[in-house]
């Protein structure tokens, strides 16, 4: 391509961009925005009820009646002090490990097991609920939806009038940027108003500042871990972006709400609050099987296996997948039906793989086959794949274990780890069934000499146990428990 033609294309693109911007502004001023609160309260509640059913279907409700009733009691007290006390508020604990709380139009407020794990007092719970109630009373969800709908209309009209292909996509980028900006504005608004609500209900707004710092620390360790693991961070509420350390606005707004605080002494003390979390499930309960440190148990199928240290295990639609710390090697475990009487060799022959170094063996007392499949389909594309098939004739099924590396050509860089994991596969014994417990929060009292390092060493948390334990106890980054202090451990 000549320099002239390249220059002409750049100039055309520049003109198109300017033209789109001018037309978009014309359309924006020509179209009526309408009031942001135009939706009736009845319609708002109907919308919330419809979405509420979807949320419950997706995440499920945490099955603890007493804890749900307690969260509802705190939430209702704060809602009574809001600008819309006539709404019928619904507070729900979602059975999910993500650290999140959110609200739907019409008074539907949610907290997850994951965010409750990070709470250490009733005031901190009140801070989270007050923030979400403010999203409801200020109709932030409806306002964001109205603006998005309006901007989409502007973009489509601008594309039609300009006649320039690809401008709608540009408009979507503008939408996202604008919405992210408004999102932060709404979050700060909810901080200020939520702090006022909780103060009027008798809770100290200082707890909101403390809660924000705990959740920011949770984001910090997730981002650091994601960087090590070469994956996108799973930060659901974006506390670091919506509450940056150099922004004093949210602190000042929250602190000003302290003047509104009324006397209230019916809230439970910190030790009693922590007792309410005792026994709460920890981690991913949707995963088939149970993971404790690097040992995976599947009590229903009666099998177990061990993964290399620092690997992480995630659920698949059918089975599980383990990834190395840097995500450049993966091994999956799935099952498939196997007809009785079909030999392991015949079963493998029917898989359609081009196999080298294959042989029939025994793994965990069960007939098996291990080999390398050349040019197999893997999570990284076509790669050589270490695989094993373990036959369970009693259940008429076969276990398929398959490992591959991101940069493998003919040799398999992580083959030693794959083989070690494959040969750890075996049936569970009586002691395994006793150990195969889903991790739970246990509230214990620190003794002289108790350290977070010693607690992390005993914890079933698979990776980064020390950081995670410190965050949920508000001891991050280097804190230690005081003798006699109640703390959360995972058992």
C-alpha cells in the first residue's frame, strides 16, 4: 500500500469520526430524553420481580433460615429510614462464592455468601445493605437503563444519517465509557445516601469505610493472583476503580453522615455476629466433587486424585479442569458411558485418536490405558495430548483424563505433572469419605502464639490461603490475631 493511499484512508476515517460526532450531537439534542424516573413504581416492582426469579434460578438461595432472617431484619431496619420506606423490600443471601452485593429495581437486595465471608460486624453488614438500598431508592438501575437505551437510539440514528459503516460499534464504545463513568457516579451516590440511611438506623457510617477497604483488599489479592495465573481478574464490583485511594470524595461524604446517627443499642456485638457465620459454606459449592488443598474428592463416584501444588481446579459443564499457576498447562477429568464387555483397547480405538506410546495398564486397581494423542483438540487448539482412560465396569463408565500445554509442539512440557496426576487417580476409602467435607467457616478464639501463617498451613484453601484468611479477618496485609480474639478459619 502506498503512503498516499494510507494517508487518504486515515483522512477518510478522521472525517467519518468527526461527521459521526456532529450527527450524534444533533440527534442527542433532537431526541427527547424524558424524565429519568418516568417508570411507574408498579412497573418498577414488576421488573424487579421478573429479574428476581432469574437471579434465584441462576445462583440459588443459601439454605440457612436463621441467617437469612437475620440479614432481612438488619435490612428492613435500614429500609425504614430510607426515602422510600413504603416499598416492600426483599433481602436474599445467594449461595455463591463471588464477593458481591447488588440490588434490582423495586426493592430486591442481594448479598452473597462470598461477601458475608468478608464481614466482621453487624455494622459492616448494615453498610453493605445501606449502599444497596440507596441504589433502589435513587433508581440507579432504571436511570442507567434509560441512558443506555437513549444512547443506543442516538448511535443507530447517527449511523443511518451518516451512512458510514462501523460507526455503531464506535457508538457502543462511547456508550460503555459513558456508562462506566455514570456507574462510578452512582456508586459514590449510593455511598453517601447509604451512609445516611445506616446512620439514621443507629449504625456508625465509619463501618462503611472499613467495609470498602476490606473489599478493596479482596480485589487487590485477586488482581495479583490473576496476574500470576495469566488470567482476567474476577472482580465483580470493581471497588478499586470505583473507590480509588486518591479520591477523598466518598470518605468525606460518608463521614458527614455521622452527624445523623441516632442512638441504637440493639445490634449484636462482634463476637455474636461472627457466631452467626459459624458453619457457613466456603468456596464453590456448585463444583462436582470436593476440593481440599490440592486433593480432589468425588464421593458420589467414589474416586479421588491429587493435583500439583499451586494448580487451580474449576468446574466444567461435565467434569473438572485443572490449570497450572500460569495457565500454560491444563488437565481435565470427564466421564463417558462404557458398555459392559467392551475391552479398554476397543474403547480407546473407538475414540478416533492418532496414538503413540500407548499401552494397557492398571490405575487405582482399575483397567486403564495411557498414551499420547498426536494433533488432538485441546483448550489450546490442536496439540499433542497426554491422556488416560480408566474403566469402571461396575458403573459402566470410563473416566477420561487429558492434559496439554499451550506451547507444546511434539513434546509435552508438563508431561511429568500430567502423569503424576493421572496415577494419583484411585477409589476413595473410608477415611477419604470422612475427609471429603466441603470447606466451612469456623469461628475460633486465637490463643497466645496463634499466627495467620500457622492457620493458613492447616487450611484446606487450595491456593493463597494466607492472603485470603487475612482479608476475611480484616488483617491484610500483615496483621496477626490478638490472643482471645475471635477469628474465621476454614475447615
